[in-house]
């Protein structure tokens, strides 16, 4: 029956036979032109009909009737589908379709559209076998074709992948993901300006959070989602013209999805189906993502990690947070490591009012990140890192004393939690310092020392909430931080390691009555002076008969060391002596003092220093002999034992036989008669302290004249040894000699003239004259010579005096000025005297209004 279409004339039953067209493998070849007479009439009508059929949908029902009139690409596509889908793709016909697509690339878009149409129909009719065949054909065409028309074909391909991902069947979702991953691995020759992957990012992220009932299927879906995200990253990062995957809207979906699978303990994988578990695949994908991040993209990649850890309370466990940032630090480029550190520091500041466990978790991650970062620098803002950590220490001290992180939110905290946080912060400070070069570590030491409240200089540091106990705790915490910085500090030049700006305030803490602070200062000095790791050889205070067993590392004292001891030696000796005179010193203090003296002898000793140290040891013996009420019997015995142990050590270091013999004789005599003067009987758990020290005299003491005689015979200069050691108490020591900073404030309050009872005895009717005001503000000067001498003394004081003394003097002067001004203002507001000399009966004397509170008429004001 002839074919009829609406609006078209009836076709004849027979068409004129046209000349055959030569073809090679189905492709038309050039031939001689056909006569025009044969191309008119029915031939033109046939071409019009085929053009119409080419654009008709398959559902019109005309394809089965006249298959010969259908386009060649459709016939080739139909031929790749077998009658039974279980037979799979017809490979011979697939090769023909591939060759046709390569020969006629302009047909690629139509091939893709037709395959997409068939796939949609098969999905709707649940013919999943044909769906798999269509996707396999698409994959092969995509892998084989690399022409300029590939972009139009890709759009059809992505449309089909999208339909598969939107399906409810897990197998179709996995099939679509696998096809997308294959597509992502293809490097396209031409760029695409309009392609969008927003849907795929959202859908793959949703698959990563799949909660399918069957655990095996759920694992497969999650792994498919992870591979899909990996494909999106590969496809977009490689081409700058593609959508920017590093934008916040995409990172907020990708990174949490990866962390969810990295964290989930139920993702054990399916050994029979997958080679790796979701967690392993996620870690590999996460590392690849971070490894591709440029400088400007680090923040967008790290921010979702911080938010995920906050939202799921993962800082408290520490282990997962540490694992995440270890992956980050090892994956990103090394020159970008400091950006991660800055992000963590900013997050720590933002959580300054969070619970102690959260802050401790962030600090722990910071510590681990600093250890990994081995580049030797934490970025351009080194001091900012330590400033943030020290700020957290101060806040933690306040929270510990008040018991609350945020009083408005009723966020309670405990002492144990804050102590754990403080230890974590101190450990992190040490971790950061160990990554710095020597010169930067010296700057950090000075920076931390500048933050420690020095006695007499920062008397008002204690906050009204924390009080003076908070100030003492801050001192302890900052000194512990300083000790962490100095533990691995090695400098060949002691002048650079201990400059005056650092040593003077540090030594001032050795005079405080708090034993913990003094011990920390001694530990810091030991850490800085020990440059050959000899500290552990002096950890046990005892009498050594042969020091060769210690195998000490001793180098010749350099010129810089000699200059250091010449400049600061006497100051060190004085503070060691004053530290020994503290009544609340314990076994650990004397052990630290012995270690410090031993290191001075090994590291910095020349002939002059040796004589000074022997003189100091003999002065300590005299200190223990003096009947000082401040020192208990234990302290006096401990000082004797310290002096004996050190003289035994230095006598063997000097290798003067007569000196060694004298020291050994005294020690042997003590072992027989007064063993409580030796460290073996004192520095034990139950020290053997006598009831009195009346028998300590004569031969059981080290004789200064005998030591001077034997040293003089060996060429030592003994003039200094013959001079008694009498340390002078300076103004700096008087300021430092406080239990806490609060004592300094109390002292200043007591000295304030406003609290003097003499002021109350002044006559209330005292007249105010110009001379009175002048004398109240500035003391009268009796002569020009006195003024000149006073100026000279002031200049000399500012040139030679310690900084603490200058600061204390200025503070006292300002307090005196304020008190005088208060006296003047109080006199100006007293009521004027009554003519009768007394107030009227029955009336209380009214207080006059101060001048600055009076209201004057407008005419009187100008």
C-alpha cells in the first residue's frame, strides 16, 4: 500500500531507477554528476520525504514501515542493540557506528541525541539491559571521538548520566557514576564555556551520605559518590574555563561529604566487590583534592573542615581532628602550610569562649600541625602565632579562677579541664618554637619575656576578677612556655642567647618567694647554658670520687663566652647566692642550683671564672654557718651539702692535686663525724637533719686560706678569693622580693601620703596662697648648685641603673604628684571659716560646692 502523509501528494508505486552510487565501507564516494533530468520530479519528492522522516520522532510509527528511508546514523545506532539484551552490545555494528562517527563528526550530536532518546525510553520501560548497552556505546564513542563537535555530544552524554543518577535504582546510579568517571578522565581538545557541574556535585554529595538499608548496597552507593566527586574535581581543576570548583558553595558540599565517609566507622567495605574501603578511597580523594589546591583556594578548602568538626563536636575526641589535619598538612604544598596554621589560630580565637575540651582539641591539632611543618617557618607573622597562644593562656587562667568561660551563657568549666588546656598550649608553644631557626627563636624568647609581669613594673596586671593569684599563675604559665622554647635552643654565642634585655628580667624572678617560679627560672638558665647536653649527667646531686665516669663534653671557652661572663658573671653569682638564702627552697631547688653551677664550670669557665665560683661556694658555706633565723636546719644542711658537692666537682675539673686532696680530706672527715653535711644524707626522701649545728666547725669545714694557698701556687689569681663575697641588695632586688605582684601594690598603697595620719592633723582653716600651691607641686630648691647636682644624678641614673629601678622611680614620682594634687583639690572644696569661728547651733556644716560643679549665670561665662 503506498505511503501517504498529511499535506503531501501520493507517491508513485515505482520510482525511476537511479544510477548506483559507489561506496567504500558505507561512505559515499565522489562520482560523475547525474544528469539533471534524472534529479527532477520524483527524486526531489523523495528527498523531501526523507527529510521529513528524519525529523519525525520514533513514536510516529513510520520507522518500522519504511526503514530504508530512515537516516543512516539511526540505522547504525539501532543495529548495535541485539534482540536479546543479555547478548550484549553487537561489536561489529558498534565498529561501524564508530567509523561513521569518525568519518562524519558533524553527526555526533545527532547520534548522541538519538541514543539519549532511546535510553530515556528504555529507562521508562524498565528495560535495563538496553540501558547498559546504550551507556556502553556512549562510553566507546566518547573515548574514540576527539573533534570540535565533541561538546555537543558531551551535552547529550551528561543528560543521560543525569537521568541515570536521578533514577531510584542503585544499579543505575552506579552505572551513571562509572560513565561519568570515564568521561572525567578524558582530556578534551576544546574548552567548554557553558558546561555546569552543579547538579553532579550535589548528587554525588548526596550519594556519599546514602542511608540505604542493605549495608553492601549502601557501601557501593557511597563509594560511587566518592568516585563521582573525584571525577568532578579532576574535570574542573584541569580546565580553567570550567566552573570554579573551589567556590564556597561547592566546597561546603564536597568536603563534608568526604569527611563523613572518612569518619564513619561502619564503612568497612565489601571485600568481595571492592578492593578498598570507603574510608581509604575517601582519604585518597581528599589528598588529591588538597594537592590540587592553589594559594588562593586553601582557605575555602579548610573552612568546611573546621565547620564540620564544630558541628559534629569532633574537637573533643582529638583523634579524628588530628588525623584530618595530618592528611591536610601532608597533602598541600609545603609553601602553603602557614595558611592552615593561620586558619587554625583564627578558629581558636573564635572559640575563645567555648568549653575547655574544644579549645584543647584545637590546640592539640595546632601542635601536631606544627610538628609536621618542617619548613622552618610558620609564615610571615611568627609573633602573631605566639601572641594568640599566650592570649589563650591568660584567658584560661581567668576561666579557671572564675569557673566560667562565658557568664552570660552559663558555660561552666573545671580546674582540671583548664589545666589540661594550659598544658596543651605550653606544649604547642614548644612545638612551634622547635620549627623556627635560632634567630627567630631568640625573638620569641624576648617576646614571651615581655609578656611576663615583672615585679614592680606591672603592678596592676591582676584583673579585678582573677586577682593577684591570677597574676601569679600567669607568671608560672608564661615561664613554663619560655622553658619549652629554650629546651632545644642551641647557640654558640652566649651574648646572643642571653642578652641583657632578657637576662635581667629573668634573674629578677629568682628573688621571688614563690618556689615554683624560682625553680622555673633556674631550669630556663640551665637549658640556655647547656650547649653540649651535659645536664642529664648532673641530675643526681652527690659526691663524685671520679668525674671521668661522667664523660663530660668540654670545649675551650671562646672569646664571646669570656665577654659574657665578664659582663654578667657577678650578676649570676649574686642571684645564685640570694636564691640559696630562701627559706622555702626544697630538694629540687638545690639540685637545680648544683646543675647550674656545674654547667657554668663546664661551659663558660676560665681561670677567673673558676676562682669566682670557688669564692661563691665558700660564701655559701659561710651563709649556712651564720645563725640566720630565716633558714631552717634543713636549709642550712642543704647549703653545706651543695657547697661540698660543687667543690668536689670543681676541684677535679681544675686538676690541682693539693686542692683535690684538701676537698677530699674534708669530705672524708664529714662522712665520719657530720654526715648530715653531705648530699647523701640530706637529699633523700627522709633526710637526717640534726637537732643543731653546734659541732660544725674546724676541720669539717673547707678552709679558705688553704684553698687560696694551693691555687696561688698553681698560678691562679687569688686576690678575688681573699675578698669576702658580700652581695649587695639593690633596688631591683627590693622590688623583686615579693610573694606576688600584689605585695608591690600593697607597698605602694602604704606609702601613699593620702593614707598618712599626719595629714588629718592639719588645721582645717589653713589659708591657700600662691606659695602654698607652688610648694605643694614642686619642692623648693635652695640653690643653683643643688639643681645642677640633681640633674647630674638623674642623668647618671638613667644611664647606669637597671630598667626596673628606673621604672619604679618614675612610678613613685607619679604617685607623689597625684597625692599632692588630691590634697590641693580637697583644700579647694572645704567650706569657708565662719565669722564666729564655729557653725551655728542646730545646723550641720554644709559642704561647699566645688568650683568645677558651680553653675554660673550666662553673663559671667565667656
